[in-house]
C-alpha cells in the first residue's frame, strides 16, 4: 500500500488509491467527510468527464499525535513502530526540571559556604599574625664598626641579652685547637660562627638561665656566677653544670651591619 502524507494549512491530508472500507480500516478513529469533484480529462484522441471521490479524515489534535507515532515504517509494511522511547511525558519533564533546580541550588549553596569559610579562616589567621610593631622589634641591627678588636658588647634582643664579641687572631686559634673530646657539648667553632672574627651568642646560661659575666672564668670568655659554668671564646661549655653550649641566634652580617633575627 502506497500512502503519502501531505501537510498544508495546519491540516493533515492522506491520499490513497483504496476504497472507503479500506480507508476506514486504516483510520478507524477518524470521521470521514466525502466530497466529489468532476475533473475533465483530455487526451489527444478523446475527451471525457471523470468523477473522482476524495475522503478527508477529520482528526482531532489528540488523534493526530497518535497517528503520527504509529506511522508505517515503509512502503508495503504493516508494522507500526512505537515512539514511546523518544518522547517524554509531563511527569518526566517535571522531574528533570526539579533535578536541575536542585543541582543549581546545591552548587550555589556550596559556593557561598566555601566563600564564608575562606573569609572566616583568613580573618582568624590575620589576627594570629604578628603586628608591624612586633615584627620591627623582632629584628635588631648592630654597627660592628663600633666594637673594638678583642671586646665583647651586650645588646638586648627580644628581651634577652646577646653577646657580640670581636675576636682576636689568638682567640680564634685557641678556640679551633680544642679537641672535641674535651667538650661537654661537642661542636666545631666553624659551625657556630659565620665570620671567624665575630661571635654572636645569646647570653643566657643553659643551666638555669642566669646571665654569664664576660671576660671571666677559667677560659677567659664567659662565666656564670650562679653555679659556676665556664664558657670559651666560642661560647661552648667547658666546665660546670651547664649541659649545653650558649645558643647561637639567627643573624646575618652585611659588611659592618649585623642583623639579628
């Protein structure tokens, strides 16, 4: 059966070379309206009047959708394919819209929450950071040109005394000649100084925190009067109850400028 579908003026017309009963069998839900036209057919040999009958189905919108979804797959085929897998009902469309809105709200809420958390953490860390005046006090600059050779000066840094000693060549050689076996806390002199002429140590005894006296003791450098700890020209403990050498702070020397901290 050869059936052609023609769309025109928002109406659907089906033309077929079948009789009325066959047409009704195909469009069993349609109401037919019959019209007859007389067509003059002329040929080269003779002319005659031919009467042709057309059947037009009156199909509602609902029927139109049904007929569209069950259209034949090809000429001569009676199989009517189903298009249910390619169409969506109102409930599925509503569910998809609801899911889209839920995903959007979830993403927006997550972004707002992340932004709030970042602001809170940033504010907390800023409050923990040291202020400008504290950072300024944390560093100390000393002009080394004002310290004579063989002299030791005491400066205050972060509430602690710091010994800055300008060592002589004799003091350097004497310190480097000490064997490691003679030390309570073995440490090379080269590991405690950046420039051999300058010794920078925190002036707090490692025993109980007293402040040693400069240029005193059995080794001529520093002596703690509280419990009798003796330190050499490298600030290393040589005698007494102190268990460790004097602490070396973080420092840099740029020419004659010493920066501690």
